[in-house]
C-alpha cells in the first residue's frame, strides 16, 4: 500500500500500530488535531506581532522587526530546553501537558496586558487608498506594562519550547519499529499531514484572528487565541488510551551525549588536522570513526547541516515581519457585495497556508508514489534532497520579493505620496512571494524536521526535532542582528535607513537582494555537504 492518507486503523501499514492496538494513525490523529488547535492560538500572536509592537507598543519599524525576530528566535531555541527536559526527565507525554498549561497562563497574561493599553481607533480615512493609514501614535507604555507584556510573551515562548519538539515527535513515535519500511513510509506521511493541519490553523489565525486584532481590538483577539488554546489540552488528553506507552526516561542517553560528541570531535580533528608526532593516538581515534558513522557522535555529524539551515531560516523569517509591513502600505481594499472590505496586513500569510494545503496532499499522494517508482525510496526522495529543493525555492522567493518591493517604491515615488500614505498598488502583488514561501516550507522546513528526527538515536527524538527548530531560531536571531546592523550602518552618518519608519522611503528591496545572495551561497554550500553525508540507515542513501 502506498503511503499518504490518514487511514483507518484496519488499513494502516504494517508496523504502524502495536499488538495491543495502540499507536498508528488512530493515535496520531489526536496529535494532528492538537497541532491544528495550537497553531490557531499561537499564530494569532506571532503572525501579527510586528503590527502590535509598531502600533500599541510604539516601536519603530526596525525595532519592531528586530524584536519580533528575536522573540521568534527565542521560541525556537527554547525547543532545546523542552526537548532535553522531555528526553531526560519528563517524557514527551508530560511535556505536552506542561506546554498546554503554559499556553493558558501566557495567553491569559497577554490578554490582561492588552487591557492595560488605552485603545486607539483607526481613522476613518484608513479605508481610503490615498490617505494615511496610521492611527495617532499611542502614548509610551509604562514600565510595569512593558515588564508584564514581555513576561507573558516569553512565557509563551517557553510553552512553545515544550510543545514544538515533543508534540510532533510524540506523534511520529506512534509508528514503530523505526526499521520497518511500512512504518517509515507512514511516519514520513505523518510529517506531511501534521504540517497540513498546522497550515489549516495558520490560515484561520491569519484571517479571523488578525482581522479581530486589527478591526475590533487586540484584547478580543488575544482572548480568542486563549479560548482556542484552552481546547488543545482536553483534546490531547482524550487520546491517552490510544497512545503507545513511552519507554521509562532515565536520562542515560543525555549523559552519554556529551561524551560521544567529544569523542566524535576528536576523531574529526585527528582526521582533518593530523599530527606527525601522534600517529598511534590518531590511529586509535580513527578506529572509532565507525562508531561515529553509526550515530554515536551524531551532534558533530549533523552540525554542518544544522549550520546551513540557519541562513535558510533567516531568509524565511521575513514572512511575519517585513512582508507584513509591506502589505500594510498597499491597497488592501476588496469589493465584497455592495461594500468594501479592507484586508488585515497579516491576512496575506494565508497564501502560505493555502500553498501548503494545496501542495502537501499532491506531494504526499501523487509525487511521492511517482518518485518511489524510479528511486525505490520509501519517501520518494531522500530528506536532504527535499531540503535542498526548499532552500533553492527560498532563494527564488527573495528575488521575487526584491523585484516587487522595487516596483512598490517606484509607485510610491511616482505618486508623490506623503509619509505613511497607502501606495496605489494592489496588495495582491505580494501573493507570488508568499506562495514561494509556502513551497519552500513544504520542502525545506518539513524536510529538516524529518531529517533531524530520523538521524538521532531513538531515545533522543525530541532533541532531534529541537535541533531542526533551534536552527530556525538561530536564523531568526541572525535576521534580527542583520536588521539592526544595517539600520545602524545606514543611519550613522545621517542617511536614510533601509528600514525607515516611513516604509515608502525605505529600501527593503536592497535588504531582499542581500538575502537572496546569501540564500544562493547557502544552497551551494548545502549541496556540497549533502552529497557527502552518510545516513544512519544505509537504505536512505
């Protein structure tokens, strides 16, 4: 049977379930539902955060973009904390329960924080394509509110630290044993469908939640995120009887991790930098190389792939920051019936979700079986081939973004618009770059998740997913640092910043071209490394 669908228990592939009826697709469905609910609540905050920071919080464009990227980086880097806690002490089941509780607490605090901010209505003229769309500047928030807001925001980041690596890994754990080809095919399909459900959550949050936040109030929007997340924990607990029993967690794999990684580092150093006066020692170290290739030094082995994925993550992180700011300056009016509806800037992120919702089923049900006939690989192509395709698409999406932004700036210049005025250019011009982001996620982001999950020891699956997510987090940090550095460099002598608060006088196109060049270089380096990578399972080659 070909992989791809969410099948009833009687049709699951061999090895997907256990003799006692636990595990398989029956259990995985609960994790897929949890991923859907969690994305609605979380992305209701993340997807529109840059607008909240530059609006009610009174930050500049550069500061808001850097702050949103830094927080997004923390969200993903904290997955290492959650994964280590799960694989050494808590176990994945209890880590997911802890994430549910932290989500409720943090989103509750965010809702209270928004109540503390005086409301400022959008001006009526905001609906006019030629008028300024910014409300009067809000007063600077008090120190107490700033502290409370950031405490809530970073508590939400900690909740994500537990949820992101453990929820997806726990669902993949339902397909065992790892060596069974049927289980491997089902697990690969599971990653596709998990991200499909997450994309559905993104689509709802980017339309419904962002509309409420922009047009009703931030308090109501955050409260809606809280209400959605409140359903997450009961749904997860409902599936308890269907989940595979977790192996006892004793922390031993983590205790060996540092030792084995150090040994692998010494092997690599001895091979790359040989010493004439230590031939015997080197031979002893090189004799351990076979152990490293079989996964005992997996951190060192995976490090080159992890590093190259940082640039990919830095480029793709613009979707929730600068792309949203671009959209806020463009004509967002849509004729609905006899009236006019103004799209929220963050609603364009729905194009990413729509692309993933369209491509993932086609990839899983058509492209994978077709590729499998030619390659014989259970997933059609190797995970690194999938990641490489995502990175190449990411480079293309930055080229398109740079071209569209240059056109937007020309339109603003020709119209002679005042500061912060809406550019006479339809927001639909941004659709291609958002669609390419979605395509690069289908290949790159999901491919990295599956790759890191499969290439770590069985006892450290959460750490494997956390490595993938933490690379995205470091990429967000890198993007934040790059924005801050360029902002400083372009303004230190009195010049106009590439990230000017009046975005019609900024030069986001220059920044996008820089990112496109970095992405192209990253693709070349990744291909070089991927061709020399040896998988844990030789059948994956």
